[in-house]
């Protein structure tokens, strides 16, 4: 996409190198297979090791074998992954923001030393269980419980819509312990724990989405995340993931835009390329502008995250704006592609379907609207 | 082993080339420059040798200041240090080889790797010229390499066969596709590259040996010609392909 505003010049050389090396991996290893993986509804789990080798996993952490890149570099990386498919970015958002981040920030030294190097190489995969069948936008109402019995905790409950659940070696699970929300680590194959995949998705088909069942699931005492106390701790993880979403969806939008622009220059109707018609130019001009604005918003957000001064509402603003932008862009591009836009020879419809999930997960569009509303007025309107 | 890799900062192969108003150079604005793809095999070959035998990998380039970006790519892939020769005459293979040779003579390298050619000018001359100036043996466009006992054995592929060539060290070796699978610069490598040194080396070519006189675009493709229909048109079509298009 033509960089009209020289946005590249806002980034450091290292940040651009992170983007370019990720792009190279995506072009060589992911783009050739994505159509088939999407048809099969399969996440190519063998890619986890490649992501690990590149340093994508835990990229912002500066220890335990991780690279310690800036939030803007991490954002550009997310953009490149989602340029291919939201499923790949979802995988890394979960592994990084929802698993490695809480272990790093809320875990014991033993938990960090055991899990973080394995998660960084992709040898281990993680998932994050907060949402429940009856508690989505209202996670504080969760009914999954933990009780202590001797040197163990016993978990009971159900989590739903959990990215990576079925393929995870370790789950970060939130449950009520004496009525207070608390984070735990649950290893796969723990008796009483199962993670069947949710079937029938027409969105994020390249990502694994699962239920997590806990039926008198006993975990050792040392699997409690010591500092993961209260809903605030869980929301801190979500803020990490939301930052990568705000960035990632720009990649999906760019992929759709570039494809539609190219198509508009080569598709001839009424003896000229459809890109020569005012209605098509109006669409292209608008989405190019929308993508550029989203990039500028994200660059600023990443800088605030690096400075440690990003307020949660700022992250909500970027997630809300950019996902809506990307979803609209995908729909407009699908439209420009005409009938070709409904088949998977082109990327637009896959991105469009994926972005419906992204619009809903990690705080729905409407919930982020209410976060901004509360920030403005001081009055929460969630209930 | 003390290993050197000669690399070039070239426009991305997907670049739509635009000629400057002077008709002698291309516009570099909005052009993405990358490590020359053939040089990636050279970097990988050097890194593999270092990993097997120990030692150090140095990357060298001649080019404008912006070419340091490409050196940093090699450092991010795993090279230990780099040398930048500030010189604009990168379209001149002779000047390039002389500049490189001067910087190289100051060090003892066991092996000097190059890509078989740079994807911008496509001369494929620098490795051979460099070897000649340095008085070293050269093997061009290899796709397999073994180094042992002070000798290098390399495979060169040609239509219908393979040539196996052996040389003493030091030597200049240019690398072709198939030699290895170049690694991606890892995020950790990128962060570490910031701390690795890039030495500035002066340019020794005051006047280039060749001059770019003019650049022009290939002629616009004109529309097709319909010769006729059916079997009757075949002989005329064959005649035109033979006499006018000269493709058969």
C-alpha cells in the first residue's frame, strides 16, 4: 500500500526489520497454505515452532529467551500475521498477551522458569480461560469455582470460546476462590480437565476455538498464579491482546485493499477498468484513508504502551475503531471484487468472515463503546 | 574460521522501476531496498560454516549510506560485524571489485562468499573480478559446498549435469539458489544487531571505469495482430513468427 503519510518514517529501523522479517515468514510459510487450512478448518500447529524460532512468541518480554522488542514492533508483527489470516494473529495474541504476559507478571519464579522458555520456542502452547457460556461481556459474573483441599485446588465449571484450547499444553484459567477472581495454571491431561474443539465455525477457521471443562479438576497448590488476583489482573491481559488486535486488523485491511485495488485496475467493464469509475474510486479513496488513520492511531498507541502511559480506554478506542474499520474495508473490498469476491481464490471473504469474530472477541465493539462512554461521562452504562 | 560475505543493497525484486529525470539513474524514493537474494545464500553458507567450525563472520558492502540497512540485516541473521564502504559507483562491477579488494586485503579471510549476481544490475562479474584482483581461486554459482582440511569442494550445476570443483583456501566462492535455506532474521537477532559494530571504510575509486550513459524503459507492448482464421491462416502466422517476431 502506498505510504502517503510516510508512516514508515515514524518507526525505528529495528521495528521495520521486525515487520519485514515477519512478512517474509508469512509470505513463504503461511500464504501458500492458508486457503487450504481455511477450507479444512485447521490451524497448522507445526507453525508454532517456526513462530518461536523467529521470536514472535513473547516478543515484548526481555527475558526467558525472548527478544524484548517494542510494542510498535510487536504491533507491526501482528499486522503482518493478520495480513495472512486473523487466526495466526489470534494464536499469537493468546500465547503472548494472555498466557506469557500473565505468567511473567503474575507468576512465581518457578512458574516463569518452567513455562516461559517453552512457550517462547513454541514447544508449549497456551490458552486463556475467562469467558463462560453465560458470562461473555460480564466476566465478573463467572460461576467457575476453585476450592482449596490440602495442597490442591479443585476447579469446577465451563469456559467457552477459548482460542488454542484443544492444542494447549497449559491453560491460564480464572475461577472464583472464596468469591474472589483468581488465576490458575492448568496443565493438559490433568484429570477432570478436557478441551473439546467447537465445531461449525464459519469464521477464524484457521484458529482452534474450544470449550474448557473442569469437573472436580485437581491441580497442585503451586499452580495458583500468586499475583493474578481480581478481575483487574485478567483485564490487564486483555489490554495486551487488544493492542495486538488493533494493530493486526490493519494487516487484514491492507490485504483486502491491495487485492481490490489490483482487481479494479485489471477488471474491464464497459471498455475500461472498473477502477476508472467514480463509484469504485470513491470506495478505494475512503478505505485507503481509513487504513492510514488506523495506522496513525496504532503508532501512537504503541508509543504510549512503550512509555507505560496507555490508559485502558485508549486501547479500547483503538480496538473499537480499527476492527470496525477493517471489517468495513473487507466488506467494501468484497464488493469491489464482484462475484469473484465470494470465492476463496481471493482473500477478502475469508478476512471478512474472520473479522466478524474479531469484532466480537476481546471486548465486543459495543462494550468498547461503553468503556469510552464511561471514560467521558464517568457513568458506567454496562447494566 | 575467518569468513567474509560480500553483499549488496538492491531494490526489492517487486519494485516498479522509475527512471529519474537525468535518464541515468532510478528513483529511489518509495523503493524498498533489500539484501540481494543471492547474497542470502552466501550469508547462510558463512553462518553454517561458523556454527560448524567456530570463527567469525564479517559482512561487507559498497554503496550509499542507506546500504547500512542491508548490513544490519546480515548482522541480524547472525554475522558478527560489518564493513561499509561509502561509494556510489555500485553499477560499476570493476569499481566495486576494486573497492572490496582494498578493504579485504587488510584482513586474512579463509573464505570469501558472494551471491552469484546482484539482482539490480545482474552483471555477475564482481566475484570473478574480486578473485582476480586478490589473486585467489574462484568457484562461481555453487549449489553445494563442503569445507574440510583447508580445502573447499563445491558443486556447480549446469544443464544435464553437475561439476564438482575443489580449491585450496582462501578462495572466493559465489553462491546460487539451492545451496542452503537462508534463515530469517530473528527478532532476537534484530535486537542484538544494534550492538554489533559497522566499521566505515573509505572508498578507493575516484573515477568509475564505466559510466551509465542512458536508461530507458522497454518499448510499450502494442496490441496483438489477427492474422486470419482457420487453417488458412497458419502458414502466414508461422511466417510472421519466423520473419517478424523471430521467435521460431
